């Protein structure tokens, strides 16, 4: 089993565990962030990144459990860390909330 820190805005906010079993890897994350927002958890490596999903608020922290085929994420190379982004800004790499513009 491997364990990595999860970062939000440059500061650690939780941990991600990865357990490889044959052709699959089980991911389990728990992290603290402001409740009431949607976040994306992204696994970052030396050659890129792969989104793991949207953590769910449970018992006082954000939790994500997911199983992926190894070929779905191993293209990122050596894992460096995991990052939490406010949903909608993960593609830009920004940890700031997305600005909402109302049309009318």
C-alpha cells in the first residue's frame, strides 16, 4: 500500500491511499476542506495527471473510494502527489473558486 498527501492551495489537507491488486488499484482518500463546495481530486505524476473523482462529504471530511484499472492511470508515470481543486477549476490548476457570472 502507498500513501500520499493531498494538497489544497499548496497546503496538505488529507491523505490518499493506493492499493494495487492485480490489474486494478483501489484508491481511498480523506481530506478536509470547506463544506458546501464541490471538489475534484486529481492524481498528479511526472508525466501528467488523472482525475480520480468528486469526494463526498461524510462524517466531517471529504471521502473518495474508487477502483481503477492500472492502465487508466499509470500513464502519468511516478506518482508525485494528489491535489484537491474547487470543481470547475481543476482543468486550469487553480485552487481558487470559479467566478459565477449571471446572464440576464
